[in-house]
C-alpha cells in the first residue's frame, strides 16, 4: 500500500501495487495510475542456511562510481566440490594472486559501511576516496582515518555524533587518534583543491533529542529542554555544545518528578560528571532566563542546589 494522487478522485488516495502485472491501482475508484512499472527488487530471496552457498541471483551488485572499474569486475566463484572444477579453482587462485588496485578501497568501504550502518550514514566513503586519491594516508592508523571520515560525514549531513559515539563503532581507535586523523583529513582536503571542508556548526540542540531519548524522558521534559537549549545560545557561555546539552538535561530532570542522577546523565551523554557540574555552574546564574516559565515556577528554581 502507498499514497498517490488520483486524477479521477481528485485527491491523494491509497494505491495498491499489482506486482504480477506491474500496475499501480487506486484503491477507491480502481483507476490504473501507472502500468508496466519496473520491479527493481531482486529476482528472489536467498536464505544462507538453505542455499548451500549457491546464490541463484543472475545479476551482480550495484555499480560503485568510487571504484576504478565501477565495481563491475569479474569474480571467479569457488568450486562446489564436484569433478571438473579444476579450471575454476585455478582461475580463482590466479585472481586472488593478481594485483587489484581497488582492493584497499573495497576493504575500507566495507569497514565504513559497517560503522555507518550502526549510525545511519552513507557519505564517509566519498570522503575516504578523496583522501585515498592523494596517496597520503599510507602508514597512518587506518581505523582512525576511517572513523574520522565517518565523523566528518556526520557533521556534513547535519547529523553530528560525539567522538565517543564514533569510538563505540570504530575498531579500537581512541578519541585522541580520531581527533588527530580528523585534523589531518581536513588539512589534506583543503590543500588538495583549495576549498575549505565544510562541516557545519554544532549546536547543543543537535544532540538533545537523542540524549533525552537515551534517558527515557517524557515529551514535556524533552520540550522544556529544547526551549532551554535554544535560549542558552543567546547567552555567552564558553562551553562545548555537548556539555551545555548535558547540563540543561540535568537541570530539567532536577525540576521534574522523575529526577535522574548525575551518573545516569553522564552515561547517556558521554560527558564526564565533573564537566556537567562545571557547565551547570556556568548556567546557574541564567536559569530564570532559559527555563520555560510553563515548566517551572520561580519557587522551583530557588529549590535547585547551588553549584
């Protein structure tokens, strides 16, 4: 079922897809809105535990413009154990011995895809390809390079993630290594084409909804936290956006009936408890300006513990 505009009904209606005929039919008047549509899905499904590694699909994977051959190179399949497979086995060995210029890229793209799937992103491969084209990343920590590409992609897609979150999906790269790799990639890309690498500006609100969700906060508290973060941007507080978001969440939870301990907020946001306390200390003089009046009264604000 889907939604489309029907010319007979003069409105958007639910449509039914007839895959056998390739037709898209209006569910209310029966008008065929589109006919002979192409089914772009696979020919059939393959279940690994039932197919005995014999994939019946007759087409290859999608093309990849980041590879020199577009990802359309021939792959010799493994023999299935029957007689007469000597030739294919020999060809397979020779193929593995042959030099594939894209072998490193393919392995890097697989690693990036694994990390990106966990974060819901798909841009880091393009960044890595630009770095690889300059042949300047050899001898460096590849895990840190790949994680840094993912971090930059998150910033460019307006889906910023903390370095700690990147570390959680990286293969052992530390925060310091990823930070150095990020600075190195930005410097290399800026020097390569002369254009600055745009990564956007990080705001505390970019992380707030995810942090509140991790803590299981209700909608009312989440809305109050969002308003407080927006108002805090009007105040000159020299703290990182992540620290401000964590401190605002701490204030909101202390004003609610479901108070959250500082340790839980630290675990959910990835910000150290001491950093949250320092950000809370900076926000405390401006609490009456940033906390919405519909969420907390002046008497409730006075009951907050002083830093």
